[in-house]
C-alpha cells in the first residue's frame, strides 16, 4: 500500500487555515508545525507502527471553548450571518481534521457489504436523539491485542461517530469477554445487552467456537435465538464473523463453515453481517499487507491498526445509513442491502 503523505500535508495546511478562521483565534499556530504533528499522529497507526500516546489528542485546542478576546455573537451587528459563517467554518474544519483520526485503511473492493440498513440507530442519529450501541463478543471485542483502551474497536468506533455527530449523545458500551462464545454469551445476553435497551448491537461471535471445536449446529441455534431476542427488544443487529488470522485459517474447513453459518443466520433473521474474515483476507491477499501488520504475535488477535480499520469501515456503514435516512431513503428493517464496500 502507498500512503500519499504530500497530499496529507497539503490537507493539513488547509485544515489549519480553516480551523483558524473557524475558532476565530487571534493568532493561528504555525501550519507547518500543525501539519507535521498531524502527519505524525496519522502515521502512528500505519501498519507495522506502534501507536503514540494520546498526549497529542490532549494537546489539541478545545474547539468548543470560546475565545475570550473576541466579542460574542450578541454583540455582532449581524448575528445571524456571523453564526452561519462560523458554523460553516467549524464544519469544514471538522471534516478536514477527521482525516487525521483515520488510519490509512482502504475499503476492500469486491467484498460484499451486507451490513445493510440500520433503521433504529440511523433514525435516532438523524433526529439528534441519544443513541446506545453495544459491542457484544469475546476477546477481540474486549480489545485483547490493543496497546491501550482507546485503541479497542468499540472506543475507536465511538470516537468516529462523535466526530461525525459532535452534538449527539452517543454511548458505545464494550461487552466483550475473552474466551467466550455463544454458550457463555447467551447467559449474559439479558442482563448485559437487552436490559440496557440498546439501539444497536454489534455481535462478534464464532471464533472461539471453532477453536474449541464446539458443535456448529448448536452454536447456530444459540446465535439465532440471541438475534431474535435482540430484535424483539427493538435494536438493530450486526453479526461479525471470525477474523482472518493464522490461528483461524489453520482450520480452513471450520473457518469456512462458521463464516457460512453466520451468513445464513443473518439472511434468515434479516440482520446485518460485517464480513470480517473476507475484509481481513483482502488486506493480506489483495492489498499485500503482511499478516503481522494487522495481527499480533499470538497469530489470533488484531493489533491497533487492525482494530482501527475494522472500526472505521463499520462506522462508515452506520454513517451511510444515517445519510439514507436524512435523504428519505428509509429501507425497511427486514431488508438487507448488498453493495460493494
């Protein structure tokens, strides 16, 4: 993969200029310094690189704090025009700086995106209502392999959605427990998921089932029952199949069987499916990214870059579904859409 850093430097300079206007700062920081800092932050999670600490995040100016040296909107002779202009500048700055919160992760071509419509969570986000998303699963949901809590996929997803919808009340709860699969997850489904009344549940399941040689038929029954209970509680559901990693691919028949099993359940229950296995395989086979660049030394769990790319693609699907709601394309909950990622 090639990373076009000159493009990012140009974008950084543009973002710097926009941000200076948006925040009405009396003195804008050096664009060259800002560009370099943001490139460093962006490169920190490139494949094969160790993430820096989040001190760079803490050092960023708080765009929500007013500039005490400037008059407020009430003192402006044209408050309506000033407020509209300020909002436009802030939105442009947010869009520009969002680039630097993303890892250099390409969307796989030819991998079917079956996440589909997410009517409950999308409608609430479009209406500005509070949203609760639960990430349910095992160790790759809990975040094993990440270098810090903020680099787990649920936290990366939460950060992406909050950047996209800064005024929205968005909660992403991590309900992952290492070593579990459908039998253990079903025992805590009611108290840790359904009783919380989520708007969306992302259920990562199946990896430990194949590693532990659990009966696929029994796993299928448990997952299907769990999905039905979540749907009855009024939440959108997206299943996440096993990861493409050496510990999984050394059992090719079991891996293929689990991927197909979860696909059949998603189709039967008309819920979404994030094809993690195929997405990760695309990273390695088509994008030529070495396995060690997105999988940890244990040959099973994703690293910071892997979790970040996974979260980005999933977040993009949610944002796309919100956009459909806003333009009036409200796909019924029982219809899944198929489109290239």
